[in-house]
């Protein structure tokens, strides 16, 4: 059973949930606080322990949910970053294609202008 000390917010691990109603000393700050009874808030989150103290955050969920939530948050972040990178790559690819089309059109326009110039020179020379 994991509790949070209402005085210093350190996690306090107790061996058994049978300690409900007892007063324990925090190993971090040494101040006493009473142990409440487990109160289920979310069945999927594991046991939640109420220390019975009036001040501070004295509820903590089971240790198994912390790792799962952190992993889910990391996966969501990675998925978002992957999607953003994909959008950037697609944008760069679109710009590259647009530039290449523009370059080819400019090159063909120049070739056409040279041919027209050569035709005019040939006509003037006759």
C-alpha cells in the first residue's frame, strides 16, 4: 500500500492495507499522520488510499497505473511528432515538385525564345 505524506508529499510504502486507522511516522520528515482506509475511485486505476488527513493531497493511486499513463503519454507525444514530421515531409515534397515544374517550364520557354530568335535572324538574312 502506497500513501503520500500530507506534510512533505513523499511516498510512504506500507506492507499491508490492514494498517488502516493507525498513525505512522513519515520516513522523510518524521511527522506522524493517520492511515485511512482504501477507497476505490476508479477500478482500473488500482487501490486508492485515503490517509485521513485534512490537509494536502492525501490520495494516491496504485503504482501500476503511473507507468501505464506515462507510457501512454509518451506514445501520444511520439505519434503527434511523427504526424508533424510526415506533414513537413509532404510539404517539402510538394515544394520540390512545384519548383521542378516551374524550372522545366522556364527552360522550355527559353528554348522556344531561342528558336523564335533564330527564325527571325534567318528571315532577316534572306
